[in-house]
C-alpha cells in the first residue's frame, strides 16, 4: 500500500510500505477515505522528535471497514468509521475512568503518555496517511457513522482529533452560556475551540493569532479576531471585557509559540493567557508541551521547563486543565451534532488533496502559507 513516509526533517514522500492487515482477533481493517495533516504531525515533520525514518504519519483518520477479526462483534464490514486518535484498550485502569488518552495497554512504556496512530513516543501503531489502517481493539476504537458518512466525510473526519480537542479545551476551561472566552491560536485546534465555545453559547469569543487568513476563519463563525502583531492581546481582551478579563480561556498553540517575528518563546501564550483571564477564571491547555525538547532555542525549555508566571496564575485564583484529549469522551455527541445538521466543522478545511500530493500539503501547512488552514488527504481517490 502507499503511505506518507517520514524521511527526515521536513521531508516526507509517498512510498510503498507493507499492507496493513488483521494481526489480532480484535483488530478491524479500514480502507482510509479521509485523513488529515495536523499541527501535531509538524512536531515530527520538523524533526523535533525521535520519530523513526521509514514510519508513516496519520492520526486523524476515517474510512470504510473492509475486514474484521473473529473477536470483533460490533463493527461490521462495509460500515464507515472514524477513529479517535487515541489508541486505547478500553479496559485498563485509565480507560475505565474515561482517560483513553492515557491507556496503559496500548502504550508499551509503563507510566507514560497514551498511544496514538503514527506518532513519536506514542506506541508502535502505524499511521493512517496510507491506503489501509489496522485498528486495534476495533470495537472500542471505531466510532460508527451513518449513511451520510461519505457525503459529510470532511466533517466527520474532524472527530478523530481537532474538534474533540478544541472542545476538550473548552471543557477544561468550563465554558458556559454567556461566558466571554479567549482562545490563543487560530490554527485548526484554536478554531475548533472557538467553534465549540460558540456552540456552547459563549457571548463573546476572542481569538488571538497573527495570520490574517486564520483570523478571518475564526471571524467566519462569529469570533472576534485579535492580531497580536498589531495590538497587545492582553490589553485588547481586558478592554473588551470592561477591565475584568475573560471568564475563561484556551491555549491552542503549545511550546512552538513564537513572537510575530518568528522567534520561539514556549511561555508566551501561557503567560499572556493567564493575564487575559479574570481572577477565579478557568484555563484549558491543549497546545502540546513536552518533558524535554533538545532542539528548543529556549535554554530552559530544552529541559522541558517553561518560564511560567505561576505567581500571577496563583494570585488570580485560577484553575488550569492540561493534556491530550480523551477523544471518546466527546465524539458521540459531536458526531450527532454533525448528523443532526447542527454543526459543520469542515468550515476549517482549505485543501483536499490526493495522497500523492501530501508532500506539498506538508510543506505549505508547515510554513503556515496564506490560505493553508487545514489539509485533508484522500488516499483512495
Ligand atoms: P498550528 O501550528 O497549525 O496552529 C498554531 C497557531 O498558533 C498558528 O496559527 C500560529 O500562528 C499561532 N501562534 C503561534 N504563536 C502564537 C502566539 N504567541 N500567540 C498567538 N498565536 C500564536 O497547529 P494546530 O493544528 O492548530 O495545533 C495547535 C496545538 O495543539 C499544537 O501544539 C498541537 O500539537 C496541539 N494539539 C493537541 C492535542 C491534544 O490532544 N492536546 C491534539 C491536537 C493538537
Ligand atoms: Zn491531530
């Protein structure tokens, strides 16, 4: 089968790799129709991780079931399914408590972050930017879709990661109807957090970034864009909220936060967010931070330490939630919003490409080139 293979920093190519196949009775084999390039793929693409050359990416996957193992009794051949990016067994201590993002079985390293398809340090699972994908513990890890699956595939594929992740940020930040919410980052994840806040009934959603096309996307759903290359975002948010600060906020950038000139400051968005959110406010951080980043230009962050203004956070009596999204916790409800015509997260998609054009997709998305907000790949035409 063909797959998007990692060849080294900023180099991927579409190559023949061994076919995915049923290996255990609980496996499901999926022919991928739709798979996204994610900001999280860029950590590996840019060579910041120990992702091995020859492996392939792809953790935002959807497709049609073409074979099931003999131990699978729910998922059926022919059905369309979307696959939460977390690979999870469903029966370990963490999965049973709903933390499929920290599954203890799918992640072979004890006491380590959970597992995902096509990801550095997140288990051996191959990715879905390929013609076929093996889904382990298939009954647990497939979210079944209805008859509108193909027609709405660019909506449903967002259930694999970015919409539940954006939603998770708003859950950790406790966004409620009437709230004023600030989001740092207008990438796909930030835009989905903004979308979730709008759907939850926030009275004002403010989104901070500096790419005009991405800010324009956020504006499309009624968010207020704040361009931090032109204004101080903390001042802008404080002014808009009559001096109090936002009720809550989401961090959707992560350790690659940079200033508008392109210099990296892993602490920039966290510290600005803390100052943009009111005393007693709540914060959800889904942007990725890692225990160590040898390539970071920030000497502190090389060791994984962020120069975080904890005094300000403590003084304000704020709460903060962190970590990967447990996609399964939200994705049935979010699926049903799409099925019921109440949500259409595909508004974020800028490009749909065949698998062969994945290298161009990576190049443009990595440079945040104008207009490249979210790239969807179709491995089987
Ligand atoms: P992206 O890189 O496309 O978007 C990030 C955006 O942040 C860009 O538009 C960039 O201009 C903006 N930005 C950079 N510095 C900024 C600053 N100082 N102030 C405001 N905006 C700034 O990535 P994405 O796909 O949207 O993902 C965002 C983050 O979420 C990444 O770290 C990704 O790995 C992470 N993520 C986490 C989870 C999870 O489960 N927690 C899941 C998916 C993605
Ligand atoms: Zn992703």
